C-alpha cells in the first residue's frame, strides 16, 4: 500500500472543500439570478451577487480539478483560488451587510471561516518536495 504524504492529503482535502463551497455558490447564484432572493436596497444587487457567486464557484471548481490532476501545481493553484474566493466573499459581505437580508449575511459569515481555514491549511502544507 502506498502512503500519501500529509501535504498531498491536505491539498486533496482542500480541493474537496473548495468543490463543496462551489456547490453552495451554484445554489446561491441560482437563487439570486432567478429573483427568488432580493435585498433590502442599495448597494445590494441580486443580479450582481448571482454573477459574482457564479464566477467564484467556477474558479473554485476549475482549481479543484487542477489541484487533483496536477499535484506539482496544486498548492499554488489552491492558494490563488482560495485567496480569490476569500476576497470575493469579503466584497460580497460588504454589499450584503449594507443592503441584504440576514440569510445572505449568515451565508457569507459561515463560508468565510471555511475559506480562511483552507488558506491556512494550504499555507502550512508547504511547497511540494
């Protein structure tokens, strides 16, 4: 039986987490773009939120696939994608906190720690050897 190095195992786990986050973003994007979720007012824009969520979700899915298929680039791709998603969630939270409803705010606040924890795991996993 082959032993998988801890760093590789951690990167694979982060890829799975990013895929799960992308799935939640697909649902949130569909809700926003379909008009089922609206905010309280400016600066919140459900169409803008839906597009942003779709873009972040697509980036996370593509990067998770690359992370699993290209172990030599997995950590760097994961760091870039998770950093992008974290920044996007912070921007989304700033708009949502000012004009969205509490479920949207709660969603951002729930996913942000997951993204930050993923960043920490990738940073601590170190470069491939």
